């Protein structure tokens, strides 16, 4: 565990002052590291592999809110449906429908975010605005009562060019506003903008992030 109590508190204070929440990204890190942050009051943790998430869920306190932040395969939804708090990276209608099915099977309503492709790199997953609109039309026609679409998520280009990163975050915040106006005008539940990581979270907060996903800054390099 590399993070000092003071640094954790400062990071959290900064994030909460901007009306956002910290998701501590604990992928590849041992449960002891997670417990050390848990003892300091951290409850939101993020993982990007299903098998690792399930193992950690089983080993750790049950009041942890587990965020799945990676690319989720449909055949793995079932394993996390009983306990996952928020699925950040939904990028297809087929995946939404599988989440609906597995949430119904365990009698839960599962919150998800739609992942958008905001980076000017083509290696990342995510929707564009047209794809999201067509998904929202399908969802309006065939509702998913066990899925709560709670907002959007994105990753900026990995670059030192701050103006570019700020621009990509602004784009995501704008997409969220548009979707809200068009598809969730009465729904205060559609509010999350998951953006910002260790290297770019200050820019994300400035652009209106509500959930920052910080890993290496807290836990050290992977
Ligand atoms: C690993 C990861 C993070 C955290 O990255 P750091 O640079 O370690 O803060 C955030 N979001 C996603 C989707 C990740 O996979």
C-alpha cells in the first residue's frame, strides 16, 4: 500500500468538494490494500475483470460498493449480477438486455452507465451519439425494468495535451446533458458522468465529472 492516509484524505476532499465521488480502482491489487483504504472509510472500489471482482467480493466486507469498470462480456454478467453496484462500460443493446435478464433473475435493479468513445484513438470501446440514440429508442420501445441507466462514462486520450483531454471531457459532459434532455427529462437518476483517472482527474472534475476512477495514484503502479 503506497498511499498515505493524508494523501488519500486530500484526494477525497478535493473530489468531494467538486461534488464528485472517488472510485478506488483496485484491479491487480491484493485484498489487504483494499482493506487498508476501507479502514480509512473508502467504500467504492472498481475492478475490470469478472473473476477477480468475484473473488474480492467474496473475501471482503459486504458494504463495499463494487464498480465494474472494464469491458463486460455478456456471458459473464451472471457472475456479478447478484452484487455489482454500478456497471460503467455498457456499449451495446445486447449487453443491456443481458443485464436486464440477469438482474431480473436475482430480483435486483442494476445501475449502468453508457460508455462513449471520446478519445481520438481507435483502440478504446464505446458508443457514439447516434448509436446511443438508437439504443435509447429501443429501450423506449421495449423497457428494461431491471436496469437503471444512470449516466455516461468515458476515457480521454492518453496524452500530455491537456487542452485535448479537457476538450474530450467537455464533450462527454455535453453528451450527458443532451441525453438527459432528450431521454430522461424527468429523471434525476440520470446524473452520473464517470470520467477522470490518476493522470487526468483534475481536468475531469473541472469538466463536471461525478465519479472519478483513480487507481495508481492510490495504490501505486501496477
Ligand atoms: C485502470 C483503470 C482506471 C484507473 O487508472 P489509473 O491510471 O491507475 O488511475 C480507470 N478507469 C478504467 C476504465 C481503468 O481500466
